[in-house]
C-alpha cells in the first residue's frame, strides 16, 4: 500500500486533517470535544506545536499548525493517540478511531495561511451546521473576531497580522474576509495542492525539493507523491536541452544525456538504458565516467549550469 510522504523540518507549516475510521463520528459529546482541545494544549506545551487554526467537525478535524522543532509526526501521534485511548475507554470500544494516518499538507505560509484559515473556519457553514461561523463553538473563529479571548496555546497573531494585528478594526476586517465566503463562491485553496503534499508556488516547491527531498534517501517506489515531486525532466527533454546548448554532433552529447538522465530524471537505470539502447549497468558506468571527467575539468560546471537553466533544474 502506498505510504504518504512526510516532510518534517523546523518551522514547517501544515494543514492537517484526520477522519474517523469508515468516516464514523469521532466527537460524540461536548466532553469529547473539550478533551480533544486539551490534547491540542498539551501538544503545544510538550512538543512545541504552534496551533494557529482548528475546527472540530463530527467525524474529522482540521488544524493549521507550525512545528518549530520539526516534529509533526510526534505531535500528531500524541494528539490522535491520546484521544483514541480516551475515546475508546469512555465509549467502551477498541481498535482504530481514525482512518489510517493523518493527512498533512506542507504549506507556503505567507501565501496560503489566510485563505486556508477562511476555508477551515467556514467548514461548519458548508456542512450546514450553522449559517454563520461565529455560531459554531468548536472552531477557533470566535477568537479571531474578538468574541472570545484566545487560550494561551492558540496563536492568532500570524494570520491577524495580515489584517493589521489585534484590535477591533482587525477583528472586523477578518470577519468580513471570512464571511464573504458565505455568499460568494470561493475557490478551494486545497485545489492547488501538488502531489497531495504541497501547497505553494514554484520557488517554494523547488526549495523543499532541494533542501528536504533530494538530499534524503527516500524509497520512491511506494510513495507516489515523491515520484511526482522528484520527477525530473524525461531523457527526451534532457536530450533536447543538451542539443540546444552544445548541439547533437558534439562528442559529449550522448554522454551528457545519459549522465544527466541518471542524475535528474528520476528514472530507473533499466528505464534509462531502454531509452538509450543499452543495459542499466552500462548507464551507471557511463554516468560515473563522465562524472570523473567533470571533476577533472572545472569548465564543465559552466556547461552544466547552461543546461540547468535550459531545463529549470535546481542545483543540488
């Protein structure tokens, strides 16, 4: 079974959801919801989680959170594990409460946190539970519009900062921003998610790819999102770029194409070999020999940089 991709690093920002097993109810009472919020509080104190936004529905929940310690899995293991234990004891049941592992989307904070907060806070309205999000008790919205004073474990400053900081006028601006979505059809910000894992612009994706994926030894076979994010240009696209930079008649043309396909495409040795009419082992040998030549000839760096620019490849 395909595993979800987990990218964890200090100060990462996520949209997290977790649904009840078989979409069954996970919050049956006021006491259940209050207990779950207590685990958000303990996640803040024990594991440093910065909770920005939350919404508890009947059979799932949404969180916007930040991880200064780069420990998302630890945080969610605490929240879901502790709540499951509580719920099973209270309701005399056993087994999994939540459906599989939680779903976490890594978010470009400054570009999407406002829209995501609105999306999360409007969940009860979209579900028909209330006509106005201010009437829903089990989300963070009332703290964002000044109806209630926020608990110390919840941080509203980041998102309200985009509207001018705390204060009556800011509460009004945020309220207007969110409640415009009641009567106006808005695009779902999660519609822009890439590979079920990333929400952000091209530069953000490239930075994450360079700093946190390409340097890690990841089993790509069972993580489709890794394949998609790390999938580089095809050997055919690399051939076109190399030809544009040095021409097809150059001695280095085929050798460069093989080497760069090995380095950039994400294809297996066998797949690259089939493309170039050779065995996978020969691809590895050819790539290694060219790398040795490049190490001896420093002028090759400029050539590679030209090809990178042609392919828009992030240097690693």
